[in-house]
C-alpha cells in the first residue's frame, strides 16, 4: 500500500472506538480449530487487533502485520485489556502471545514456509496487481501442511454496500481465488450472504466468500 494509502487508514483508525469492533471475525472463529494447537499464525493486515489478539487468546503464537501505526497502538491496547502477552521480538514469540510488526505489504519480504496458518480477513485494499503479490506472499509463508484462512467480500457486495471496497476489481469471486493459489489444495470455497455486525465498518447483510486451503504436506 502506498504511503498516502497508509495515511488514509491512520485517519480512519484514529476515530474513537474500534472501527471493526473488538470481537473476532465469525469465519475465523469457526475455522480456528483447523490450526495446529499452539501454532504460529501470520495475521495479515490485522488492523486494530480484533482477530490477532483473539487468536493469541486461543493459545496461538501470532505475528500481526499492519501498515497503520494508529491501528497497531489500538491492537496493543486491546491485547493488554485481555491479558495477552506482547512479544518483544519475533524470535521471542511464543504461544499465547502476539508480536506486532508495521509493514507495507506491497514491499515486505514475505517469510518462506514459516507459519502453521495465515489469516487474511477482509484485506481488500489492494489493486489486482498488488493483490497478486500479496496472495503469492501468503502462499509462500505457509509451512508444509499449513492452512490459509481467507474471507472477503464477493462481487455481489456492491449490491449491498454494507462494507468493503466500492470498486469491483477489489472484490473476489470463486474463479479469482482458485486461480490465485495454484500451489495450495483447496479444502473449501464457499460463497454466501449473511448479516455481519463488525463495528461501524462492516454492518448489515453482506455477500461473503470464504477460502480454506492447505500447503502441500511434507
């Protein structure tokens, strides 16, 4: 994301309260049992921490990446209110803790085969070209047998306007996601409508698409 893009998110996150609430995403909460107990999880563009902090509460070792420094400060505050340990470095990250790293996902050097799970929840801020690099990095980051948990807004979300981008090219459909992760084995790919209540940012009937996919086992 460009510097102006990150500044725009700083402004959005600077409002009082948590833009997308403090409770975990429903799909992520339903799917967390697919992650190896005590596993290392990369939370992509984790925002104000509702998902990353919750994952740490479940006993995972969470590496939370985010471009907005304002969002990271709010995530740290949320972790403290929930007695979640703040790792001083990635090397010292242990199960039940979270480590925050401020990164620009467009230029970040994605780790290779380093995580038992990658969680990517509503990360639809990228252009198609930028998204291609992010998706490739997410697949690269999975350790053998690791699981990708991705949720986004479907193309039909434009009909609802209850959250997410207003640009069709930043939304997903099944064909796009299948083509985007050729190295992974897709376990489930589901399109559906449901009521979402995730703070002021995501609220109302929404068109969603969920992907569960695995890196090849060793």
